[in-house]
């Protein structure tokens, strides 16, 4: 048995040393994702301390992706359940310690910039210290600041219209049917900043099937984005009255829900519909699993609807 001094992960009864990249000789692990596959912390070296992410056998420093900040030393302190949002603190050439938020697309960003520029929040009265913790869903950050600590909701303000142009939002659960969702741009939300690759609709998080060119659908002067999903992939079941769209805009997570009326077009209750998709087939074959999924989907459906 050897010994070591450095970041480690307790796994299945054994303490496992986390790998350190060249140029680092120590560190700390400070946070872990829900599945345990992503660990965050700091790697220490003679020249710098770097916020890092461990995944499998690799250590990856959290990089600045062109935000203009020049970070000297960074420390990751917490990670969201799925590993997509990491928070911590760092020092730059210009400032004392200040909090950052990291995501894969935009890298390290000053939390102050994100709150004031992307979310339009007035935070100039605060002296920021650390971003101490992030909620499991990656949408709420605990910030140590003076004159007092605060909780920042970094949910991107996204408004949607399910089945654009209709108030009843009937979704027919038939084969190969697509359902449209209009995402509204605003002064704060440029729809070009929506990552369509991670958009997910319904309890089964259906991926986007079709993306339209942005156009100003509601005539407010801001471009809107219409996307379409295959109803069979959404997991929406007959009788559902609400559906949610989740994704990321400017790297910030969002989940927004709207009313629907889900019907089995042309089929009586309990009729087996060939190729109808997981949602409907699941309802026939795996009621317990479907219920669990639907509960899970609903419990996360408290997002604000901005219209
Ligand atoms: Ca509608
Ligand atoms: Ca518009």
C-alpha cells in the first residue's frame, strides 16, 4: 500500500488518487456530480492554481473561452448534478477574488458579467467574493458577497409558445407527427445564442427534429426561433396537460413549461399504435416506469413562463 498527498475520490471503499496533469503537484477535490463521474476542484502547481474537472482518467483545467478575463488562479467549488455547470472563484490581473461560472460552451465567465449582461440583473452594489455552491439543476448559485451573501437565479429568461398560433395547444399523439415550439427572443435573449443541440422537449427529453430560420413571429422586433420535435419521442402521454422545454441559452440553463392537450388522434384508449413512440408504448407496457418518468418530469416543471 502506498500513500499520497493530493486530490482523491473515495470509491467503493477505496481512496483513489485523482490524476494530476504535468505542471501540478497537488490539489483538492471539492465537488462531485450526481452520477459520480465528474469531480471538480483545484490543481496546485508552483506557477498557478487552476480550477479543474476530473472525468475518468483525465484532468481538464477549466479554460477561459475568450471572455476577455485574465484569470491568474482559479478554484472550482461545486458542480451541478449533470456536471454541466461548475462554479467557484478566481483572481484576475485586475480584480481581487471574484466568482466564476463555467460551462462547456462558454468556458470560465465572471459571474458578475453573466448576471449583469446576460440576465440584466442590477448587481453593481455588491462586492463579489466566491460562488460557493450551485443547485443540482444548475440554475441557482450561492454567492458570498458584501454587504451580504445572495442567491442568484441564472435561469435564462426564455418564453415559448407550444403549437404556435393555437391557444389550446392540442398535440396529437400519432405516428410521425411533429409538434412545434416557438421560442421568443427578447432584448436579453438572442435566439442565435440558443444551443439547439441540447434542446429537449417533454418528459423523455426529445431532441430537436427540425429547426426553422429565425423570424419575428410575434412582431415585437426580436427574432424568434421555431423548432419541431417528434411527438413519439417526447414521452407526452394522452391526458397530459403540461409540457416543458429545457435547454441552454448563452450557456445558461432554462426550463419553461406550457399548457397542452395531448390526445390520441384516431385511436380509442388502449389501442396499440404501431410505431407511436416511447411515450405511448411505455404507457402500455411499463406503467410504473412511465408514472415515474412523468412524476419526474412534472416535479421539475416549475419554471417560469415568460410571455
Ligand atoms: Ca400555442
Ligand atoms: Ca419576436
